[in-house]
């Protein structure tokens, strides 16, 4: 079945790494009052469950063909938790507005902004070096994220945090698909870690919990730096881009264009609050302690490389025949409690301080990093054979990779499904009838597109793609619909059948974003003036719908 083979491909390619440390909770002292506050908020999911069930019933009663209910009333779920969107972003411009708008039309929760100072003031400075440096070097975002994560109660440790660059991120697929892929990628990585570390993977509790985007070049480090050479190879097949995979490009071509993504990208990260807090606390500490590490990409690259080096040391050394005989013999006479003691001893002696549970999204199913890779992408309407054929033909790949829509996309709530009967394409229009930006070499349709922060050129792919992204023509209406729709869980997902739960936004308000000190920045307040670029419909600024 071709659908299965797409899944298998994705499975086979996704992987990664990491772990997590079973020691105590990282600090977090302040804000206890916040806790009580939140507990009462958690009652909300129960109240709104009713309206959700209504949707699921609609979906399962044949409201349309392609979507399945995301939860059945028979299933036992863990208590609901929050999906926290955190966008580091200095100021609002058209790119910020696209990030906010794209997450809203797909029904992601409204985000928390880190380091935001409102509307961009000096337009004329767009291309100045100073501005570029400010855009790329984001030391302050690590400190801001760290501060924000520490300001959340440890009672919320199981919440999921998504960190996305607030100027360079476009959402393309539903939160349901993103979360399913996150958990799937973790499961696959854990399997791989178990193969590599043997019993130590479980004894030391080495798992993947945090996923970062994967990029082709190692910037801001240089290729010779240990932070680059120490990281593992991509888990994509080593001929994925043909015979030239990983080879230096011909003169005059982008020298990274055939490299498999292998390096950490700081533009997208996703993981449980507890693990993210530990990672960002470590990163913040380094930034403050070392003046050569003032860039978030540098710090995160270093932490990832150290984790990978530490993991090498957890590998069970290839035993000598004599030692193997010894352990075989001891398996006969060692009691279960002796085995436990030995493992406990091993655990105490292992230094897990460099284990952060980080892995990369090598298959780019969560977030596609466009830097040095935008030439690989095509807009594909999977239900249209001519569109699929054209995408394949353009890249001349012998065994065409683009065939069927990924099952986890097709099964999510259809693109134009809304509560209200707004004038949009039919709500049962399926995902196979909209154009999805898809990687021609891997066949993978990413949930998120992460643009290269250093590429702000006019006329770049970034600008032309916007007109083709599936919701752009309907964005104004879909934004209205989003703002008016009731609050509900945005996804139901989990690591395994026993750990599925509903995921809710933390924010009750819609059509904007909040900053660290809870100030609500309405979309229309900071995005006025961007509508020509964002909506491209000559209908002026977007305002909150009057019947809201
Ligand atoms: C959508 O629903 C309408 C009627 O409700 C039906 O006629 C149409 O065939 C459906 N379209 C798709 C793509 O399922
Ligand atoms: C796909 O959408 C277009 C318009 O958006 C519509 O005309 C067409 O009938 C749809 N096709 C299917 C198979 O739903
Ligand atoms: C920490 O959280 C509290 C309560 O939500 C909030 O009032 C305060 O502004 C936050 N402080 C920082 C620095 O984020
Ligand atoms: C949040 O926004 C308000 C209004 O612009 C501002 O006064 C406040 O300082 C901001 N908070 C932070 C932490 O930047």
C-alpha cells in the first residue's frame, strides 16, 4: 500500500537522539501564586469537552470522508495539558504577521512573545547591517526563554513547549499532525538509542524528548569546530539526493545544496516543559559565562555536540570474549537484586549532566529549514495527478518520492473545516485538494516552514511562496473564523496509547499574542500597514470581526 510506504519512509528517516536526566527538578522557585491560578483554569477543559465531543461526533458521523475522530469517547486519556507556543521576536513586521496569521488559521494556540517591542519603527533600516545582526544574533532570546520557562510552575512540567522564531516561521499543517509526528519521531529515536546503547539506554533513561529543526550548514559555527564534527550523521539514507549526496557542489552552486541536514537549528524546538527548562537554563548559564557564546545557535550547537559525545561514552564497550563469558556466567548466579544493585551503581557513576534529551528532525516532517534547501520544495496537490507528476518531473528523480499525501495529514481536520458557515471552500474539501509545500527528494510535507533568517531579499522564494501557501487567499476570512471559534483542545496525542491526552492552549484570547508580562498585543495594533503583503487583497487592514 503506497500510503503505508510513505509512513515507513518517514519512520525510517526520522530519528534522533536523546535523553533525559532522572535527577531532581531544576530549580524554579518563584511564582507560586501562578499555580493556584492555573489549577482553576484546568477545570476549563472539562467544561468544554462537551463542545469537542460534538465535533468528533460530526466527524465520525460521516460529516466528511477523510477525517477520523481524534478521540473516541471510549478511550481513557491522561489529564489534559497545555501546548505552549513561545515565539522569540523583537518587533512586528509583515513576517511576524504571517507567523501569527498562519498559526491562527490552523488553530494553533495563541503564543507568548519573548523580547517583543511592538511594531517595527524604522522601515528604512531594513537592509542595514546593524538590523541584520540584530535579526540573526539572538542571545537575548535564550535568556528570555529561560526566564519565561522558569516562571512557570513545576506542576506544569508535562506541558509541551514549542519555540518558533517569530519572524521566520509559517505553519502549514494542523497541530494534530505536528504533535503526532513529534511523538512518532521520539518513539523511533528511542528505538534507535536502544540499539546503540543497549541496556544502558533504559538503565540511564536516555530518551529523545526535545526535537530541534535540522539544517544543512553548521552556522554559526565553522565546519571544523568540534560543535560541528561531533554530531551524528543524518538518519536520512546516504543517497537521498542521488550520487552527489553530501558531496561538495560544483563551482557557483550552493555548496550545501546536496548535504543532508545534520546540524541543530535554533529556529524551531519542541519538548516537555521540564526538559526545555533544564536545557534553556544550561544555555543561559553559558551565555552569561562565556563571551564567545553570545549567539543562541552557538550555545545550542555546543550543548548538542557535548550530549552526543557523552552518549558515545554510554555505549556498552565491545566486550572481550573473556568478559562476555563472565557476564554470561554471572547471569546464572547473580540474583535479580544483585543485577539491580549493579545497575544502580552504574547509574550513580555515570555523569548525565550533558544529557539533554535533544534530537533533530532529520526528515523535516515537523519543521523544514529552508536555508540552502528551498530548491528542494514543490507545491503539490496530492489529489491532482498532473500536479504530482509535474513536481516529480521537475526534479527528474528516477524513483519518484512524491506520491500520496501523508496519512497523518489526510486524517487531520480538513483544511477549511470551520464552526461557522463562512463563505470559504466547502468544509469537507480534503487535504488532497490544496497545494502543500512538499520536499521532492523525501516526499515529506512539513508541518512548519522555517525560513532562513539571513534571507530577506525581495523576490526570494519566501515572498513568492506566500501567494501559494494553501490558506493565503482565504486568510482574512479564516482569521475571522478562528477568532470567533470556541476554545477547545487543539489535538489529542501522546507517546503511546497509554499516554494520550488532550492538548489545550494556555491563552483564552485570540487574534494576537501576549508578552512575558501579560500585555496583549492585538494583531491589528501591530500589523496595520502589512496587509498589502500579507492578505494581498486590497481590502485594507484586518480588524476584529464586529460580531465578536
Ligand atoms: C462535500 O459534501 C457535499 C454535500 O454535503 C458532497 O456533495 C460533496 O461530494 C462532498 N465533497 C467531498 C470532496 O467530499
Ligand atoms: C478542489 O477545489 C476546487 C476549488 O477550490 C474545486 O473546484 C474542486 O471541485 C475541488 N475538487 C475536489 C476533488 O474536491
Ligand atoms: C511571571 O509570571 C507572573 C504571573 O503570571 C507574571 O505576573 C510575571 O510578569 C512573570 N514575570 C516574568 C519575568 O515573566
Ligand atoms: C509587554 O508589553 C508592554 C506594552 O508594550 C510593555 O510595557 C512591557 O514592558 C512588555 N513586557 C516586556 C517584558 O517586555
